[in-house]
C-alpha cells in the first residue's frame, strides 16, 4: 500500500519510520473463486513530501485517491486539504497523528476511503487511541457505505447514505432487497445480515415499496431516499513485462475506458499470475482503482476451462499459456470472457464478467 506522509519535526519523522514497518490494508472488495487464488501482498511504501510544497504534495495524493497521513497538528491538516475536497466517493482518506503517537484521527473518507479502518490498524499497532467520530461507528451500528466498499458494490446515489444511516441512528431497522439477477433466493436465504438489517425478497420489495437499500444492476424507480448499490462486474486480467510503470499500465485501462469497452466505476477486481504479485505498477493500479488485486498460481490458471489465446512464450516464461484471459475468468469465478487478450507496449489485458455476487455482513 502506498501512503503519502508528511511531518514537521524530527519526532514526527521517527514516528513515520515506525508506521513504515506496519502491516496496513484497506478492504476494497470481498471475492471468492472456485479456482483458488489469493490477495496480493504488498509492503507499505511511503511517499514523502521532501522539498515539495504541501499543496503540490497533497494535490498529487488526492489525484490518486491515496491515503494521506499528517504527523502534526490537526488544524494544519484541515487547512491544507480543504481546497482539495470534492466528494466522499473520490476523496483521499486522510489521517492525523500527533507526533507523540498518542492519537490517530481519521479526518476524511472514513468509510468509503477506509480512513477509519487504517486508523484502527495504526492505533492497535502503536498502542494508541483511534479517535473515530463517525456516528455509526461510535454507536456500534451497521455502516452501509463500509458494507458497499467491502462487497464491491458501487454507490449509485451517495446522498442517500445519510437517510439510511439516519434511520439506524434512530434505532430503526433498515430494509434491504437483492435483485435475483445478482443472487438467487436460495443464496439470499443463506445470508446472515446484521441485526439492524431486514432482508426481503425482490417480490416483496416490488409490492411494499418500503425499501431502504436496493442491491441491483439496474436502477429501480424509487425516491431519492432509497440507496442503490450496484454490483461491480468487470474483472481485469492483466500481464506485463517486469517493472512496467503504473502510468504505462494505466494507459491500457484508459484506452478501454475511452473506447467505452469498460466502465471505470464497474471494475471489481484486478487479477494476474502469482509471479506478478509484487509488480509495483499492478499494485499501484489496483490501489488507485480501489479494487482487490488477486493472483493465481500457474497450476490454478491451467484448471480454468475456456477457449483462450495461447502463447508458447508465455507458457515457457510463467508456466501457463495465457495469463490475462485465464486470470480474468478465474477471478470472476468462472464468469464469461467479455474482452479477449489485447496487448500494447508490453501490457496485456482481458476482461471477464462476474455473473453472481457474494455478500458478507461482517
């Protein structure tokens, strides 16, 4: 994980060095695959401000939507980030620590960006206090935007989050319905929702019109108070030459987005072969997209059925005849291949579509 970090004293620098050694992560999507695989593991990479001005440093971080950690006074952070704040769906998660490391304060993007999650991890590791102020967390309630982030659901109308959270804070139960096109009634019956959530069938939802949260691939005709969560469906299988830069890899994504072959907001996961697990360009891309980066062994990819674009060179190099197509289908849990292998300047990509979703309430 890449963290942008700045400090204003020698004591702050020493605390930054301690944070560098921690194991930190943000859950940007739950996934499972019948073919195995595992989430790529990455070390903490600190991007220091150095001699750059604070506004330039922060502008770069916010453009990437990467976490920002201030070690210093809260007021400095608030004044510095104020001009860059746009919307909770795209803002960088921002945290502030005092230079003694006593308090970890998530300031911005606590839920969707994962600042609260990072604060809890840092506080636990440093034996300090996480100063979390978001109302659902303070009251130990279900947080629908955290639920969306952890389950790979796109928040279609984020202004409705306030209504859902407001009902919870008033002690009410929220009603959630799942489109059968996303999950069968049998699969839905096996879910174990939080005590504050009532799951009802799609037919009941259509009849009652009293739904607080829809999980659907199509936006229903409802009032603005009903939160719509759309499952992200596009899984990107990728391969690249060693040490391909983030900007070079990102250019391939941009090409597909510009040609309207994929929707940036619909990307659910990035997948590759395990020998690419530590590729910095792929790791940075996954973090920028806020999606899990999943890797499979060559043996696991060989078991994926389908008609794939074979390459003798790739087979000799990594042990399987195709990486991007097989990885995309594997991470989509056997979903259909939408875009076959495309190659550009040492980067390959394929896109698969996951058909069914998995939901977790923990």
